[in-house]
């Protein structure tokens, strides 16, 4: 399923419930942040090994949080008239320039360190 098709499905779900009235940009941005915090909560204070084990034992719960984030992002982009697929392509192109493989491979520095 494409991003556009999935977005249409999400919008249909929302619109059938008349929830668009609650989906103002500030609220959608807050919803993304809140759901991201709920995702972080799964891994808070866990070692890498504990995090891996948690994914095995709670993978469905983690998937739900990731899905919540994606749903809110897709709705927000759609409502703002942003083609999410194109926005991702554009950002990847920007990051290709900011983080050239020969300088960034295996490093976690911010792009300004490479200039």
C-alpha cells in the first residue's frame, strides 16, 4: 500500500468519526510528541540487551506506538497539504549532501562537523 493510499484509509477512519475538528496543527504536533514519549517509555532505563528482549516480549505494544506516531504524522501532513512521500524524498536528498558517505560513515557527528 502506498503512503497516499494509507493516508486515505486513515482519513476515512477519522472522517467517519468526525474527528477532523480536533486535529488542528498544534494538537497533531502534540499528539506526535506524546506518542513518541510513549514509545520512549518502552526503552527507558533499559540496556541494549534489555531493549532487545523487550522488543521480543512487547513487540506488539511497541508496534502500536510506532503506528500511532505514523498515523498522526500522516494526518498532519495530509491536512497541511504536504506530500509526505515527496517530503521524505526531499529530506533524504538534503541529508545526502549533509552527510556524505566518505565523511559520515560510522560516525554520529552533526552535519556541521563535516563542513
